[in-house]
């Protein structure tokens, strides 16, 4: 017997199966279900990859990868920490900062605000915040001027414009009474637009101005670092902090923004499981299709057996039919999924314009668009998973086909 005979017969059975409309419909449903599951899973994984990419490039580009903050007293010589960071090749940037927390008044009450004094000569080494504001606003954050750059959403809440004066109230260190506070005035010199909660609570001013206002001279509140791999930020920051003689608070992005990353990973896992079940349900249709096909072709199977074809070849014939369903579904779903993933942002933008809605609000999320980042390995994993599940679904019906008794099947013909 030719080794290609089972494949040839399986292909002919697959084509002839379409003559039975009911079996053909179930076969179509299984193929469509696999294609839908594969396509949607590729699109959603690409969206999750896009969110993760934007998290690292946008949110973590502005937020600190790691921070070392003085305990009860400022850091007198931050250059010592910068020099120590040179011994850790994973650290790509170091910059000092001075932090001031207080309240600002808005029409409906008070708003908490964190003002960070930065040195623009070093800040670009650890942050990309300069990319989200104008050149004029960035250059205003130097010298001893009381300029301040606010997030766009905070500027809207405070009902201020560029050039207006902002009053900020901070606790009086010399008075423990809550009613005693100091007032500091800043001039709004620009806005930054990065999206998310950070816009509502974070503002930037000149480190030199804050040092003079708080009489810190050359001392700073802390040091920010940037690392090559953000997933290793916690351990790298800890290693740098433990190498210092001064007592320091050691913080990293996983404490302030880690919930966003964990949410993305959780959604990715849930979507993966749900759509894997969708593909599995579609594969059960393959079982139904093949069971009916086996009953429909019982006499043909009996004739083949009497002609000397082996039971293993019979299994191959019907497993091929199910595998072809899975192959077609995975191919169609993969092509559609890749096409949609590449154009997901444009498609989402089109729906927003057509329906007049906004899918993602920048004042809630850290982006205001639906991102997409297609990874080839995700496409391969999803397609292989679909093929394996569809192939596994063929085993039982194909095995049942080998149990047909030729005499009984031909007697009832």
C-alpha cells in the first residue's frame, strides 16, 4: 500500500463531505470557530503588548525606575551616589531632585500636588518628560525663577492658563498645628501632556529655585535612577541603596505603577484562557463532524478494510480531515488577526469618530488611544495551539472508525 494512499483518501473524503449539507454546516462552524478564536486572540495579545510597550515608554519614561530618598534629612552629596551607580552597568542614568508636597486650591476645594524640582541638565538621563512639553516650558525649568509646569488635566481642574499664578500651601516645619501652613507662589510657565493620573498630582519646577526656597543649599531630597531593564529595577535600586552609608528610603516603579503592569498581565492571562476555551469549543465541533462522517462513511470504511487497508491508515484518513479543519481555521484566523492587529489603532480611531465616543480617556488611563504591538512569537504560539487542539479532537472519532466491523457495516448497506 502506498504511504500516500491514506492522505489521498482523507482529502477525497474531506471534499466529498461537503455534499452532506448538515455535516458540511457543522464542519464550517468548527472552522469558523477556530478562525474566530485564533484571530481574536492574536488581536487581544497585540493590544496587551501595546499597552505594555506604552507603559514602559510613556508612563515609566516619566516615572522613576528607582529612587533613593534621604531619611529625616536630605542627601548632602548626591554625586557620591552617582559615582557609586557607575559600578552597576544596568543603571543608565542618575539625576537629583527636590520634592515638595502640599495643597493647591481649585474651584471645588483643594487638590494635593507633588512639586518636583529638577535639574534639566541631568533629568533627561532618567526621564523623557521633556518630550511631553514644549521647548519653552522645558527651558523655563532652570535658574532661580519660580516657574512651574503642570499636567494638562490638572491645569483644567484648577481653571488656570499659562502665565497665571499658582498658590501652594505646605505644612510649617516649625509648627505642629495643622492650621499653620506656608504659602508658596509659582508662575505657570507651561504644561505637559502624558496622560494618566500622574498629570493630576505631579508638577515640575527648577531644583535650584526649590533649594533656595527650602534653604537646602547643595543638598537634595533624593536621587532618581534609570535602568536598562525596568523589570530588574527593584533589585538594582536595592543594590545601589545598600551600597550607601546614609540611611535611605529605597523605592522603585513597582510600588507606584506596578499595579498597572500587573493589571495588564492579568488581563492578558484571562483573555488567553477565555479564548483558548473558545478554540477548544470549536474543536469539539470537529469531534461532532468526524463522528457523523464516520457513520456516513461506514460502508466505505468496511470496503477499504476488506481490501486490506490497515486500521492505522483508517485513523490517518479521519485525523487528516479534522486536521484540515484546524489548518483552515488557524490560517484564516491568523491572517485576519495579523491584519487587524496591524491596523488596530486606526480601526479604533475610526470607531471613535464614527460613534462620537472616546474608548480611553487620557485623564483616567495613561494613554488616550488603543495601542497594538504584534509579536511574531504570539502568532506562532496561538496557531500551534489551535492546530494541536484540533488534532487532539480527531483522535477519538478516528479511533472509533477503526472499530467498525466490515461484515456488519456491509450487511446493513
